[in-house]
């Protein structure tokens, strides 16, 4: 039976602060010599996330009061300021808040619009902030605290009725590969920062390099953010939707999408049907667990190995029945054969010949092999040799780790 350590709010806070004092995880551009170009690129990515991923027009932020819990160095929040938001940053790491001030001085249109509060999110004057903000924002923070429900209660209480909560964190299933990595790193003697850095590089250097290609953080900042940090309690979609529900919030959108293919059945289907969303999201979370190549892979998983033929067959069927009118001459045998062929390559194939099944089989086989190596106390070189032979585990994206959600507080 597994045993987990349980720490209280202040113990976790002290541990998190100690780790992030050594390496600030939110330095996406401020640490670079040419931070202007890097800022531009990062700002564009954040704009795309909000506009196209979360479906909030950027104009919406103009003049809006925003509170951000655990703002770090402010390098995500600054984008909201460039769209006209007036920001209140709350951060317990004083050093990070100092960098945030510099970032806002340099890149926000009007520095005086913004406030910087050095405090734990648990120690704010909660009454003072209740129902005061148009937008409550916190991303990548609650996974590192001991009492997520309480932190979320604060976040939700600060937004006015009619306002939005923007919340982002890791996902349990999507982050499973990172937890497996932790297991190996700690088992191989990762009991201090130096050792963790050494083993992380020995086993997972390509994963670190891939992450750097997406966001130019230092290798150590990535290692500290993933494996040195101790509190990393990633919620499932259900956990997040339950928190929304407990605070009387309605789920609006997310990026990556947690909506499964086929959600809703008519114009008047209740888009707030959380039960179907929670169940359907489990399918998506299953894919998030083993993603390594990207979005097309998820689509392929559902469609099966014969996907092109399968889609062609659906097209054939649709073509023959489309706009059917009295007097049309349909070749019934041909149509019936089309359905027959479709059935024979259905993606819920009894012979488990779908891409998803095949992928899952490979993934599970690799996880079992990896766990076995750890159990047998193999050395990092031997484990790395095995990892190099894997096809899915720790390859490419190594899962879908983080997602952001938008929720609405009804009037
Ligand atoms: C991974 S960083 C994310 C920073 C930022 N939100 C972003 O999106 O880049 C997490 C931040 O949360 C801060 N944090 C963690 N627990 C906190 C708490 N209890 N109160 C205030 N800040 C906290 C950490 O100091 C760190 O700067």
C-alpha cells in the first residue's frame, strides 16, 4: 500500500518558497539579454491562448480590474496589462515580485495602474477583496499549495458577480509521466537539489530540451519546477469542475479543450451539463496521459488504424443519402455494403486493432518496463538505455501537463 506525506499549509508554503527562491519558475523572458524580442514572442503566445484557446476577446480586458494569486515574476500577467487590465499581483516570493515590478515598469502601458502585494494568498485581508474584481486569475499556483479548495474559495470570492475566474493548473492524468519521472529521480538517490539535477539530466535530458524549445527557461528552472518542487498536487478535470460548482461558478471554456468529441445533442442541449462533461473528459484525460506527438495523434486515436478508409466510407454514405428526394435511385446493396465495411473497421474494434488500443498497449508495456527497472534498482545509464528504446513514454510532449479554465460567476 502506498503512503503519502501530508503537510499543512505553512509547511508546504515554506517548502515551495525555499525551492522557488533558488529558481523562479516563471522567468519566460526577463532573464534573457534580448528580452524585448522574447517578450514579444511570449506576449503573442499568451494572446493566442486567451483569444483562440479560452475564447476571450482581448478587448474585454481593457479597463478591467484583475487580481492574480501567485503571480510569480508577472511574465504571464503582463499580457493582460498590455490589453488594458489594471492588475493586482499577489506573490509570496519577494524576489519574484521585484522582477514583476521591473517587467511591469518596462512593458505595461501605465505602471501606476498596478499594485504589487507581497503576501501568501492565504494571508490576505479577504474581506477587503471580496466581490471587488472583474477577473480573478491564478495559473500554475494551486498545485503547489496544501489546501486547494480554500485557495480556490478565496480566488472565487474576489470576483464580482458577472465576472470571470481564470484558473490554470496541471492535470492529474496528463501529468502522470512527470510523476513517473519523479519516482525514478527520487529512487535513484534524488534527496538533494544537486543529485536531482544530475539524475534528471541523466534520464530525461531530451524532455528538458523539448520544454526549452517551447519556452526558453533555463534547464535548472525547468528541473526545479518539475522535480525539485515537492508539493505538486495536480487536480483532475472533475476536481476542477467540482471546485467551480462548490463556489457557484459555471464552466465556460478551457485550453487544451476538455470537451470531448460529440458533446451536446442539440441547440438547446444544456451546455452546463457538468456530469456529461466530467465523464466525457475522462476519455480526453486518458489521451492526455500518453500524448507524445501532438494534436493529430489524439484525433487518430479515436478514428482507428483505418481512419482514411473509415472517413471515406462515411463520406460515401453521406453522399448517397444527402438531399434524398422522391424518385432518387439509390443502390441499396451498395449502401448496405458501405455500412458493412464501416462496421468492420469500427474504431470500437473487438480485435483491439484501433490506434488508441495499440497506443495504450505500448504505453502500458513501457510503463511496466520502466517500473520494473526502478524496482530492480538499475543504474541511470541502464534506465536511460531502456528509455531510449521507448516509443511513447517520456517521448515528445510526455503527456498534456497543464490546462487553463475559464468560469463565470452568475449575477
Ligand atoms: C509556477 S509559478 C507560476 C507563476 C505565474 N502565475 C505564472 O503563470 O507564470 C507559482 C508561483 O506561485 C507562488 N506561490 C505558491 N504558493 C503561494 C502562496 N501560498 N501564496 C502566494 N504565492 C504562492 C510561487 O512563489 C510561484 O511564484
